[in-house]
C-alpha cells in the first residue's frame, strides 16, 4: 500500500476497521487479545532461557579463572628443553 500523506493513511485504517492499531470488531478484538497473549507466552521462555544460559556461562567462567589460579606451576629442570618429553 502506497501512503501519500498522513490523512490518507488514517482514511485507509478507518476503512479497514482499525483505529490506532486496535480492531473495532469485538470478535476480532477478542481474537487479537488471545493472539497477543500467545505471543507473550512464546516470548517469555526464550528470554528466560537466554538469561539462564548467560548466568551459567558467567559461573563457568569464574570457576575456570579460580581453577587456573589454583593450578601448580610446572617447573622445567635446568638445561632441559621445554618441549622435550
């Protein structure tokens, strides 16, 4: 749909039975409400899973840093090549 001016867009919405993004038809409004609730229901678990993975990675990173700090340094004997077995 080509919108030439703001007044034309308002006329097109009024002809379609839509006012400010809300359906004027009661049955359509109920359906739109249920659809919006379903959209929220689908969106919420995704954001919660993202948050859980973020915290898990943060805990794993901190744990690895602590373990690296607790590791004992390896000491090579004098005159021995570092890569030799």
